[in-house]
């Protein structure tokens, strides 16, 4: 078969851009197809705008405590149009990194249209057919909208249109207490909105329960209201929306944000005709991210598995290496990190204590160090939180952190979990003082302390001391 390209990548988000760019930089002829905005969900309505909003809200929160550390600030005056501008300025500043022009400079043919598979090697796009020995599906995900009675008859927000608001909601009702729901709840509350979060189960369900409790208490203190229950019906119109909950309560607000999760964006790809298996949560793939049609890969949010921007980039890199150099690259999520950017932040890498106990039982040991014992945190007047490190023997298999900038502390644990560094080396490292990262060294040393200062080292120390006395 005569191919028009060496590789075809469908999707211009984090996964697709990494795969297409990697293949192009190795000199392959690549077609990169994107019908929507370049940069995908993360740039346009996910990570970038949400963190810009959180940054603006943090500035307001600091000024709400008028006198601290001997410094008095004026009460914040919030111009939401300015917040809106900051959000879109951040998107615009980063957009060139993901632009069509940049990837054309790398050597990609960028096609801005919808694509569908014709067969295992052929894609139809923009009225033409192109072909390649390898095809990569990286079409991302979209907000999951649950079947709540009346949902289609009221104006509701998702992350896809939330950041287009040019006026601050008076009362934002959020259905869903996951990452998006919790981050946006605190941010809008700090910007002056009333906020109610409705969640039937655990808030931030995949994170350590003790750490989540620290965040929930902080958010309650700031005025976020939490309601336990399942949203079963919505009614009303613009500026006046009511949510009926299965506990009999009604929550009234001006705006409704639905944040209950995401689903794979794979409709219209013609997967069934080509023989690609779909699962409950997206395209089914193996650990090399090959679909049931093995020359076609599915990476990032469109396949079943973790949905995080850094995961998309990682899988894009792996697939690029496999396509260009023939190196089979299996995913390894033993040290998978994630972070919820509330204040304090909740960060996780590897196994939580709950998952570790389910997998290893009593073979694990949990070492906890608090920021109350960290001298940088005390100097900053912000010592809320802890680092909980899970060991199996002397090997770290997980870490759960909560505290200011907790996500910034995850990198050393990646090295420890993957075996690229040892807990002994970390416990004996020279760490800049005073820094919050000292908490990592403290936890690592705590795991070795019984050994270092155990029975036999003490005997040896006494022997050395006695010998010195004798020959002094």
C-alpha cells in the first residue's frame, strides 16, 4: 500500500501534540488533525484558565485578612472583568506553544477539520483520504452531564463555558465534589460568590481521607457550603436555578456548574467499522496504548485510564518513540502523580495508604511528618498539613501530601518510588534551609532512624568510644 504519511495523529491536545511533534522532530511525515482549538482542553478550558482563576482568587483571599504579620492591607475590590481578562491573557500567552504555526514549523501537516477512520490505515478528513502505517487517536474527553431531570431545560455551566463568564455568579451551585468542583468552589468563594457544593459520596474520593479533611475544613472556614446528597432534578432559568436533592433539600442559586467527571470524546470516529473495541470508559488499549487494531493507538483522555494532562504528554512521548524508533514503550503508573490546586493543595503520588493496605496488608509502614514541625512553614505562619509516606520495607511506594504548594514536593517521591533514588539517600541528603522540602528528608530519615540508631550501631559506637579512651 502506498501511504501519504508516515503517521496520522487525530487530536491537537496535550497527547496528540506530543505524539505528532515527537514524530515530526524525528523526520517523519506527520498529519496532525484538529477540528477545534489547538491545545485542546487543558489550554482552552482546563488547566490553564482554572489556575489563572485560582491565582486571582488567592490574591483576593490574602487581602481578606486585613492585618497579619504587622502588615495591614485594604479590603479587596473585585472587578470580575479584570479576572476574566487575566484568564484569557494566560491562555493567549501559552497558545503559541500549541499553535498550528509551531507544529507546521516542526514539519507537521496540520489539518483543521473533523476526521473519521475509513480502515486501519486510512482517514477521511476535509473531503480527502490520507493514509499511514500508524494512526494515533488523541481526541480527548468532554464533560460528563448526568441524567438529572430537567438538566437540558436550564442554563448550566461546565468547564467548557465556565471561563467565558464575564460577570461573577452571585451564588454558584456546583454538582460534583471532585477536582474541578473543589477548585472552582474555593476560587469563586474567594472572589465573592456564595458557593454550595453538592456531592453524594466522598469529596476528592481518590485522595487520602485525612488530607482531604484538612482542605474541607479550610474551605468551610472560608464559607463554602457542602451538601451531602444526589442531585435528582433542576428547574428554573437564567439567574434563578433550583436543584432538588434526594435528601429532600432544595438548593437555590444563580448559576449551576456540573462537574461530575468526563467521558471519552470518541463519537463520530467510526471505531466500530474498523474493529476498535470501546469500553465503558473509552477506547480499550493495552499497556503500549495499542487498540484492538494494533497499528492504531489511543492516548490521553479518549482511552480508558487516568485523565491528566501530564499523563497525556507521557503517553504521547511513549507512542512517538515506538513509532519512530521501534521501541515498545509500556506505561508505568506506579509513580503516577496528581494534585488538586485548592489551598491547601492535596497532592498524591503512587499508592494511598488505603490502597497500599489493600494490596500489601500489614507489610506497609506509614511515616507522617507535619508542617507544624517544618520551620519554613512556621516562619510563614502557614503550618497546616502533612506528608504521609508509605513504605514497604525501606522502599517508598506512595506519598500523600496536603499543605501550601504540596504539588511542588512530589518530584523526589517519583525518584524514590521508581527506584532511581533510595530513601536512605534522601534521608541523608543536604536540603536547603529553611524550605518546605525538608519534610521529605524528615520522612525518609524517620524510616531509617530505628536502623541507624539501633542495637548494633549503638554497640559499635560504644566500642569505638572505648578504644579511643584506651589509646588517647
